[in-house]
C-alpha cells in the first residue's frame, strides 16, 4: 500500500519516519499489521453472525472516522489487496474469485463507511 501510495504512510505516526526499504522488517510495522490482521480475522470469523459483523465493521469505521482517514485510502487499499491476493495465489485467483473478493470488500466497506459517517456527524 505504501509503495503504491507513499503519502498514506504519513497518516501513521509510529510508521511515518521508517524508510520504505526497512518497513517490511520493522517490528513497529509488523505489530501494526498484526493488529489490522486480527481485526480482519474477527470480521471473517463472524461472517455467520450478520448483526455482530455489522457492529464490528461500524466500529472500525468509527475509529477511522475519528482519525479523519476518509473513504479514499480504503478504496485504494481494495485494489492493492486484490492485487496482493493475485500475486500470492496466482492461478487460484480465478476471475470468479476476484469478483467474489471485490464484492466481499464492498460489503465490508459499506459497514465501515456507515461508521465513518456517524463519527463525521459528531464534528
Ligand atoms: C479494512 C481495512 C482496515 C482495517 C481492518 C483497519 C484496522 C485498524 C486497526 C484494528 C487499528 C488499530 C486499532 C485502532 O486504533 O483503531 C488501525 C489503526 C489505524 N488505521 Fe486502520 N484499518 C484499515 C484500513 C486503514 C486505511 C485504509 C487507513 C488509511 C491510510 C488506515 C489508517 C489507520 C491509522 C492512521 C491508524 C492508527 C495507527 C497508529 O496509531 O499508529 N487504516 N486500523
């Protein structure tokens, strides 16, 4: 993500000053990536509980809305994330799988953006 959109790195106070070449091995970066991945894992673990899922997505949106990230970095992340899956999974990422992941991310973002709207209304 930071390679494709270097300006987003500045949004992360703890990561802003780490050179791109050192990010992948930085413990701060790894700690942050773990937090995000645990959060994504709980979203996936709760796919069968739509109400809980909605609450979790909304909460992620509220937290990011308070930081004023806006929707654009999430939309950019969608492209980077799907490209990453294609790079890692190769032929297993069939055209149908790509479409399915796109729809999954759109559903996640609908919940996240709803939460973002709530916090931006607080201002
Ligand atoms: C689905 C995608 C994402 C998930 C699941 C996610 C999840 C998280 C979690 C769990 C945290 C730490 C807990 C918290 O403080 O809220 C966090 C922090 C943060 N996220 Fe995200 N995030 C996502 C996308 C993004 C995007 C696209 C941006 C914008 C560039 C962003 C910016 C931030 C910032 C600035 C922090 C605070 C970091 C710090 O304090 O060092 N996030 N995110």
